[in-house]
C-alpha cells in the first residue's frame, strides 16, 4: 500500500486520495444503511467518480463486494490516530462478558 503496509484484504482498510494515513472513517452504504469503520492506509482510487476503495472484508460488511460501487456516506472519526489493525471478531458471548470495554472499542 502507499503507506508501506502489505495489503491484506481481510483488514478493515480503505484507499483515499487525500485523507491522511491512519484516518478512521465510518462508511455507511446508503442503499441498506449497513456501516463499517475503516482505516485509510492507501491512495486511490483514480477512476472517476469513485472516491473510496474499500478492502474486500469492508466491502463485504456493506454488501457491496459484488456490485463494487454504491452510494455511501463517510464520516471522519479520527485523523492521524495510532495505527490499529481492524479485523473481524469471532468472540462468543462469554468472551464478550469477560472482556473489558476499552479493548472492544479498539477492535471494532
């Protein structure tokens, strides 16, 4: 990626032309109101009129993996944040009950 990371389609990441790396966005698919939080780690897309390029996992969460292009709303949550890798969780209810809330927030 443009920031030097190795691309991982399973991370919750996004490419954007100008936002600083490690900016976190909440992206909502306006067709179904599904949302995902992603981190900017790459540049692009360079095909008009596209403005975001989501990782495969992030696109899957929005049900846009196969359509490719959807109407969306993106809200900046935090710019220049410390880098965290956002990955899907596979926790049980018991795991959640035993986990501190601040850990859950950092993992989305």
